[in-house]
C-alpha cells in the first residue's frame, strides 16, 4: 500500500532524433555529378518521444554530415515547429516562450562546415512534443557523387553525434526532461550512392623528369642550385594505357600548366619522344602559350596529336598497354635573389581549358580510343623542390705542417704551444690542420710527441706540406684551418 505524500519514480522517457528528407535515398550518377532530381536536399531534424505529449526544457543537438559528398548550404528555423513554439521573436532565434541558437562547426576554418549545433532553452514553459514529433531545425545540403576511377558504392550520412567541439569547447548531445539529461536515440539519414566513373581507369597521364620519384598522387623531383644560378629541368608528359583490344590510343590532346614563378618554359616538342618517329605522317600541333604569366613569361603548353584519322584503322596507333612519352618540355628554374638555405618550389600539372594561339576551342586532356574520347582517371603532376645552396668546393687555407704557433717556423715552441692548447686551454690554434703534425687526421698529444721526436731524436719528418707552406694533400680533410700561411 502506497503512503500518501510518498514520491514514486517517474518512468523514464525515450526520446528520438530522426533526420528526414523527401529526396530519394538511392542515388545513381556519374563521378562528381549532383544528386537527382535536384542537387539541393532539404533535411528536417525531428524530435519525438515514446510518450506524447512530453515537455522538454532544453536540448543540444550536434548534427554532422559526410564532408565532400554533402555540403552544408544553410540551416535555420524557418517553417519549423520550433519557430512556431518560440512565438514572435524579440531577437533572432528568441521569443517570449524560449530561446534557440545555431552554431556552425568549421574546425579547419575552410568555409566548408562539418556540422552544426542547435540549442534551445525554455525557462518558463516546456516545449511540448506532439505525438508525431516536432521539426526543430531544417538544413539544406548540396549532394555530389564522389570522384571515382571505377564503379563504386558508398554512403553519405546526416547524423547526430554524441559530442562535438564548438567555439567554446566540447558540446554533448542531450535533451533535458523534468530536470534530467537524456541521450536521445538517433535515426540517421543515409544516402546510398552508386557512382560510375567518367574517366577510363586504363588511361593515366603523368609528368616525369629524370630523378623524379612516385609519391602519393604525384611525382616529386628534389635537386639543388647555386644562389643566383639556374637549373634546367627536362620533363616528359607520359601516357600510360592498359586497355582491352588490339589497338591503343589513336590520338590525344593535353593541356599542361606550371608555376610561372620560378619555372620558365623554354621549349616543348614531340621530337625525341616515343611517338616522335610517327611524324610527319600524323597531325601534330604542340605549342607554348601564355596564361597570364608574370613579366610575359609563358605559363602553359598544349599538344594535340592525331595518329590516325580513321577510327577503324589500327595501322597507326599506340599499343594497348604500356607507357609512352608523348611530349617533352624544357623548363628553366632561376631562384633569383633567394639566399642560400631556402627551398624554392614549383609545380607542373594537367589543367583543362588552355588554348593555343590558332586553336578555336580550349584544349582538354583527352585520349582517343576506338574513335571515342576518354579521360584519364589518374593525372599525376610533377612537384619540384630546389634547395638553394652554395655547394661549390671551398678553397682551403695553405699551411706549414707542425707550425702550431703560426710564426712561419717549426721548433720546440710549437710543441709547447700545442700542449698548452690541449691541456691548459690558454692559447688558440690558428690552424688545426697545421697542428696535426703526424697527419693522422686528429689533433692530440701524439702530435706533440711526434714533433719532439723529429726535433731531438732524428725521428721521421712531418708529412707534406713541409718544410714549406703548401696545400693540404687531403682534399676531404675534416680538420679546419682558419688561418694558414703564405709562400715567402
């Protein structure tokens, strides 16, 4: 029997946050294509309870989405049940019945948010959830298929995360009901994306130079140049194919840009490449072009090659598998007034849309196979890093071996000077290499013993340079010589 006035535990309520849209959840399209039937997708965030009506005093909801595939365009309360509950607002997001706010989450400050936080507080009158739930926020996303090089299936999600980091710190998803914090159940919105490539996985383009190596999605070349010097970089555009059938590419067009500072394009040709022997029987238009380069410097190249005008004639075509150099460009890199120790970088990459002087249309990176235009799924640029260094051999000072004191003579005072430098630290060696009396590439007490043996016990004489001032016979001698001697 329950006692009057006793407090019994209230049954726990279960709250659910569901993400809903009227857009088709199964999306099929090409690589990089927009969602259908329209690119913009409206998503409602619906808050509901297992027992209705239910009063809610406040909430924080951390709504996240798949970046890249989904792009947050806008988010707000317009037309939602929350807007109607707040009443005529006295301030944006607030009214006599409560207050609500939205914080866009962009941790990398890229302008491409990864989510948002929607918060609401009802200090006087709780927010009543109707039986079918309430729309508390509405977001619009732009949906785009991912870039793929083969047919693939993936997912794009709008979800509610348990925790997210906002501008003022971590924020946890929670709903406050009767003074209790409750973690809601979540029903995410999941798009299934079936994406078809718009490129041919058996075709690849790359820019290569002698000494360059393959790194993730690009080639890299590291070299060095003297201050105010210049270095020439010979780069090949390489077409790699692995396609079915007995014949390969019948033609192609390439459009290649580069950083006009510090790279200067000096020449471009097909001569000397793997396809150079096929000319002049085939059509070839290869040229350097201007792309707003600084000080009139060229900033790109285009090459249009047609090996065969008959799409069904395999007599003039590249093999269906292999790598072939199809253009050769010569670049000059001049670091200018950059001091020694600085690394200068530049890039050479494929970019559709460059146009030659007498070409009617911009050039795209296209390869012709069996009369059809195919795009390369992989286009690997060349990244150049040049270290500005003064790597020319440095002239070494001439010295007289065993002349430790630097007075131009070899006598007992040199042995004393060396011992004082080694054990008393009261004198400084002007030329350490001269103090290496026995030429064992080390300066220590054995040099003093060697010198005393030569002076007083008829021991072997010091090695060259001796008995006159001369050059060090060891070019890579690690022992320095700050101040040597001069010939008399």
